[in-house]
C-alpha cells in the first residue's frame, strides 16, 4: 500500500513539474511581431505618421534596417493598436516596407487596409 501511495505522489509531482515547465516556456516565448512593431513605431514614425510622414526613407536609415530585420513584416500589421491606427497611415507603411526591401504582399490585408500594387517610383528629387 505504501508503494502505491509513493508511486501516486511521485506521479503527481512529475505531472506538476512538467506542466510548470510547459507553462514557463509559454510565458518566456518572445512575441517577435510585437517587438518588431514597437521598433517600427520607434524607427519609422517620421515615415508612417499620418500627416507628415515621408514615404521614402533612405536605405541606410534605422527605419529601413528595422523593416529589413523584421522576422515577419506581415504580422506587424496584426499588432497595431486602434490608437496607433489613428496616428499612422497604413498606405505609407506599405510603401515604406516596399521602399526598404521587405514589402507587404500586394492584395494582402494589413490591419484592415488592402495593400495595393505599388509601382516603383523614385522619391522626390532633392533641391
């Protein structure tokens, strides 16, 4: 009887430990989409801001480095909050991603914005 109780307690301890380690792994997983979105908001703000944004960042800019380094630029769209969407232009975001070499796919959905075909054009000439 003692062996059965001991085996039962050991089993419960093992189940408890395995469920804790699984939970710990889930908690420690990094949301790369959210991290990439935060970097985009920080580094590309002047390019995607609704009123004043410049759609054509230089390829050497921190914005373009952030866009190029994003693990999945499409999932960034899913992380924009309602408040952020009132401040940024998704069409500018789509253009910036294309200008930086990691463009959103044509006709994909980005936070409710259907990405249009973006024809390559040159940025405005500097005076």
